[in-house]
C-alpha cells in the first residue's frame, strides 16, 4: 500500500515565525511531490511542487526533498495568520495517481 | 480564483434520488478527475478521464457514474446513494492528460453532498 504520512497537528506558531511541515512517503519510485493548502470548507490549492533533491524556494515558501530518506518538507517563513490552514502533502506515483497525506493543520497566532 | 467550476456547491438528497454533479474547466486541460473527501481526511481518487476517455476507476461503486461529454465538461451521476457517501466531491483537472508524474492538479471549489 502506497502511503503518504504527515503529522496531523495542530502545529501552532506565532506570527512572524517559521512553520516547518514534514511528510514521508513509502513508494521509492515516486518522482513528483506537491504541497497543497486547504482552508476549512474549501478545496485544495497547489502552492509548491518539487521534483529533484534539494530546496526550491517561492516567496515565503521553501520545499525540501530528500529522496534517499523519502522525506519532503515545507517551510513557511514570516508566517501570517492567513497561512492558517491544512497543508496536504501529495505524491504522484505515475499514471494520474496522486496520493495525498491526511494533512497538517497549521495555526498562526497573531 | 479557480478556473474549475463545480455546481451545485451544496446538495442534499435522499437515498432514492437521482442527481448529477457538474464540473467545467476552461484551461484547455486534457485530464479531469473526481475526488471524494470526507471531513479531516485526504482527498481520495475516484475517476480519471484522459482525452475524454475513462482512464481510471478506483473500484468505485456503480451508484456513482461518471461522464465526460467533451474536453471541458465532467459529470458525476448519483443514484441510490447511502448516508456514508456524504462528503465533499472535488473535481480537478491537469494540463497534459498523458499521466505524467509532474502533472499539477487544479481543483474546483467542490460540492458538499449530504445523503439523508
């Protein structure tokens, strides 16, 4: 069974801090990794994608990938209350199949 | 703003009803998806259409019947549902439609379905 594991949280950080979200996956042949943000009662929204080992930065977001450790992370710098949401880690295993983790709930306290 | 539009946003139906969920995208994407998401759970893949042909059916019960009339439209026909089918139903699309691993999903706002 291919799995994507995340700590469900909630993860609580003060405004302006760095939020660190982690994810592990079980299928070693996975090639593409995504982070989606989902506000309560809304649909998932893609915020980052990463395909090779290392870091990828986009504004306040940095995705990190370590395929040897089967580990993906998302760092949010200068966290804002508007970042409070559930963050879904997703792994594409090929053939249209994207598997989602259960998500980490993030609360940013003003 | 999402360019994947789903209607209706909310739906309440009885177990004997027949209803349909509709999804439309205007991004020229060639793959369209139906996902089901229960509260505090991850989205689960139900169906995938690639170039208007059904590519994936994740062993979904026959009371759910997908239809892809053209490259922009995706329907999900519902009949004789059970209360446990109550969930958020999400439509998504991706650009290439070839099943490449780097395809990004663009979700609609979803239909919150309640089965009484």
